[in-house]
C-alpha cells in the first residue's frame, strides 16, 4: 500500500439515523429554509433601521447598553451565582462544537442589543462596531463607500465578536493576517464591571494581545475598532487549473501568491486575494484576485459575473470549470466576491440539500438559500448531532506554508475529504507571545512566503463527509480528529476552537501557549467569573458539578506545567 492509499475498512451497518439524515432535506425545505428566510429578512430590516439612526444616537444607545451590562455584572453574587456567559442560546453560534457549557449553572448577561455599526471614520480609516455586527451587514454599508474591512470573512452570518474571540480568515489574510490582526482597539467589560479600552500600546496592551482566541473568557467585548482599506468596485479574478500529485498541487498554490525570490511585500507580485480549491488528489484550481475599477471591468471583451444572484451556479462548481476550459479571467462585483461561499456554505450545501445546486432548484428556490446554520443545529437532536460528529468533518488545519503538501497527504490518507479549501494567512511575530505564534526562528529560514515580521501559514479547510462514509465503510470520526490534533501539535499547527475537539487539557496547552492568557486571567479577575477557554471549548456536556470542580482545579493547580515567564 502506498503512502497515500487509505486503509481498507469494513462495511458499516446502517442504523435509523442514516435514513433520517438522508431525508433531512424534507425538514430543511419545508421548515428550516422558510424560517431562515424570515429571520434573514427581519434581521435586514433591523439593520436598515439601525443605519437610519445617526452615529451620535447609536453611540448614545451603545453607552446605555454598556451600563446595563456593567450593572448586570455587579448584581452577581460569586458565592451563589454561576460563571458568567452570554444569554445567546447554545445553537445560535455558527461553530459546530457543542456549546454544552451553558447547560451548567451560569449567570447570563444579555448582549443581544450590541449589533450596531457605531462609526465609519474615513480620516482614521477605522470602523467602530459592536460584536454582533455580521459580515453581510458591514460589507453592505462599507462597499458602496469604496471601503472595506481589511479581512471580510466569507459567510454573511459570521459576527465581529466571534471572529475576534475565535478565528477569522479570508483571501486577503496573506496580506493582513487573521481578522483579529486588523483590530486596533477593543472595548471590554471586565469581570468587576470596569470598562476598558485596550490597544497595543496603552496600559492594557497585554489584554489587547490576549483577547484573540480567548472565546470571551477574559471579559465581555462590547465594541471594536477595526482597520478599513480603500477598495474598488470589482474583483478581477483569475482561475488557474493545476494538475499533479498533492505535493505538486500544494506547490502550485504556494506559487500563486508567494514569489520565489522572497519579495512578499511587492504589490506587483502579490495579488489582493488568494484561495485554492482542491477537488481531488490530482486536480485543483488556484484563484487570485485584484481590485479593479468599474471602468476597467466594463471594457470591451471583459466578462462580468455577478455570482451573488440566487440563480447562479454555486461558486466552487463554477471555479471547477477551469479544469476543462483552462485558465480564464472574469470580473466579479466586490461584495458578491466577498460572500461567494455564503449561498452554498462552501460545499456543505450539497450534503444538506443534495439537489440544491441543480438549475431548476436555483431558479425556483435559490432565493431562500442558505439555511441558517443556527437553525440546522436547532433542528437536530442528540443522536443526529453525535452522528455528524462521527460521520462528518468540519475542521481547519492551520499549518506553516511549507508543510501544506504534508498536510494534504495526511488529510487524504486519514479522512479523504474533497473538496479542500486552501487560504493563506500571516502569523505575525508580536512583541509578546500570544496563544498562537510562529515557529521559533522562522525569520532565519527565509522560506517561501515568509517575511522578517511574519510567518506565512495556511488554512487547510476540510469540510464534508469523508470518503469512507460516502462509500458506506466504517469511520471513527473522533479518532480521526484525535490523530489530526496530534499531527498539528507535532507540526506547530493550530486548530480553530469553533470545531469539535478531542484534546485533553494538557494537549490543548501543548497546541496553544497559555502564558499570556493565564497572566491576563489572573490580572483582570476572570478566574472564578468566566470559564477557562479550554473548558469552554471542551467537547461534551458539562454539569454544574463538573464546572465547579474544573474551576477549583484551575484555581489550585491547572496549567502548572505550562506556567512560564512571558516572552
């Protein structure tokens, strides 16, 4: 058996859940989609109503809501009330892990009113927004102004708070880093009710660097100031097919945006946007985009493709045409391009509604796509949820750029999931060691894509049912995730915490660095008020007793093995 051949697996016996999943599309079409469309429409009306208010009025409402949060925290009796969490229902989060920590005793703080864009400062090129502002909302306001967040995550429903406290990436991250790297200030309500503004160079600089990846366990985010960039009306997108083995596909992807001469900061050599989709072990399509003016896009002979229309082919299927027709170029309206994966949820929509990519469905019902992820989660019981954890993979492997080929071979051998999404991002060398950090000494190696101040990483996005599951073979999803996490730890990779994790606490803090996080937990009074990030991310149901015992252990001995002076 060659290194890339998957092991032979016995056939799996079907159970009742298999049949329910196969016909789940009935519930999706007649229940989830109509409710989703209604919620999207009501949300849109709320956003329009907010946009009609002056920035001064929005700021006044924001200050009043912050006071409510402060007063709520001050009502908490630490000896009687549980740990603090937001009042959002567990299924509302877009992430796929079980938010079961909310089943334990907790003290809820309502942040549902924090969904306004507070200011668009053209002079400072800063957008000040509340945490529940989502990507669709912010792009709808900024793009007509020829402005944009430096990093706009693809799915409309992803919120600023989730992308900051968790993980956010886009095709521009090879220039600007992860979403949290584009934030210049956080407004945080601490455990004791104090409101602070944290920046990289004020007295709360340690908190500023600790907030990303902390999952809201250091304080409550109530607003953020985020970098804006000037943009143009269209994205000139080049689709380039690549054929070969997985290592060759990886190199084609790397060459699409990382000059071999190391001139990574040269805008003439590096595109504005990058992504690659690997459709099978021998074929991929690399996409590189550059902003283009309306005048350029409408020049004679240029092809304009408004991919945002409901009846258009799904983006990943449209890109796949390059494998047959060869390299081609087209111009896509910028906002359409930003949200190109929303309607089909990358390619997950094919599993949810197997026929939703067909022309007749797109023309008749495509306008009510996509189903809200939160509603999909709300309509699945424990058995269905466990089934998806075992028979379905939604994971991202963040790996150094030079290890992408190794990661692809590992993913093929262990999971055999296609398509695979590749998206690069800078991992900055910061003045203080954060939870995720580059490989020590990377700047001396001068590897392709790296600079003196940042190591280039890649998100290897694995979203779909594994090959063995599609063939009806046995597949142990939990064991596959455990092996993936071990591989990431050994290769200085990271796993975004929105995904289902099998890590124990010791392994979690081998993957992530605890020093700054624990320093801020103690300094700002989060211990005993907010659940630790490991326990919040931990898979499985949490009872009140488990939460109390874990927090007590944390207070006494946890992390003793990783405590060390901050770099």
